[in-house]
């Protein structure tokens, strides 16, 4: 299989830059309109900050959502995607969107540690379980965080009870031979260690996967495989394909108040 064409989003989506420019526009507009706390530091690094967007009219009964952005751990930042909090905010749900240091300045392992620090900040703020969600690289982290032993971080074992992974990549081995790996520097051993499909499944919890129906065979197959494998291990799993959506346009699900993906997140938050 030609993994470069399967993995490299720029090759698969010719109008990628137009989509991204639309994100920038919509994200900036939402930051202006939303009730938010911006630029909260969680570490000393220049990119180690997070934004919190407050739910509208919520009574505090719904779990907050921590939403981790994608970009193969080497592009974008959380403020490229601020508008993705809008759908959840309209349903009364608080959304935390963390930024992180990018490869090649750091390794994926370092970024994961940053996100674990973010999760500790989320617990300090809300003192309750949260829903973890992510897109692409963030979807990989969402799955891994469902399987994480949070007691190692001084947090309750059931701190993350559900994960919604949008277009996640769950086996990183296909990335190794592609140009995407130039910044990531993955070898076989590290790729396996960072792949939730190749590590023990959680003992409990809920994993929902969402993928665009127009995505590559690798992304479609991995979504099916983690739903099957983790389901057989005792995790409650579901998988959905979004008709007409690709790896980027699938994110429109989070701003559509009628979308099935948004409703899944609301349900996992207790709504």
C-alpha cells in the first residue's frame, strides 16, 4: 500500500488550505463572541496554555469536554479550532482546548505528558470526571487517555470514563515510511508503544469513533479495528462514518447543533 497517499492529508484534499483558512476565520470570530478564558498557562513553555469556553446557561450538571486538536503533532494550534467549542457551548457544556508544543521541537511522548498535565488542570478546575475528545492526532490521544491509569498522575481512576475520537489514528506504524515522519522520528518500537491498537485495551469505559466516509482506507480500517478489538475486550464501543466528509470537513459535525457526533458528545457528558 502507498502509505504516503493514505496518510498525507495534503495529497488527499486539494482544497485543504481553503478549509484551514475557513477555520482561522471562524475560530477568531468565535473567540470574540464566546464567554471564554483565554491563555491559561499550564506550564512554562510558550505553547503550554489552554483556553476554556463556557457553556451557555448550563447548570453544571453536564461533564466538561477536553478537546485536543490534530495536525500530526506538528502543525496548527488550539486557536485554529476555537469555533469547535460552539456546538457544545450552546448545549451548556464547558470546553477546555489545550495547546501543545509541536514536533520536531519535542517528541510525541513529550506532547502526551503535556496533555496529562492539562488533564490534571481539568480536574483541579472541575473536580469531576471529564469527557475526552480529539481529532486526528488528538483522536489518538483521546483513545490512549481512556486507557490511561490516572492514579499514576494523582487523579481518580475513573477520571476519564468516555472518549470520542474523530478521525483518530490508532496504529502509527504506517506513518514511519512517509514524509510525515520527518518531524516525528518514529521507529517501529516507538510507533507500537504510541498506538492504542497495539497496547492493552482499557478495562472499562466508552469509546466512540467518528470518521469521514471519504477518508483513506487506513483511517477507515483503523476506526473499524479499534471498535472491534476494544469491544471484544469489554469496552463499550461505537463507530460512525459521516457521509460526504473527509478528514478535515468531518469537524463540521462539532458546529452543527443537529449532528449525530455533537449529540454523542452531549450524551457522554450526561445530557
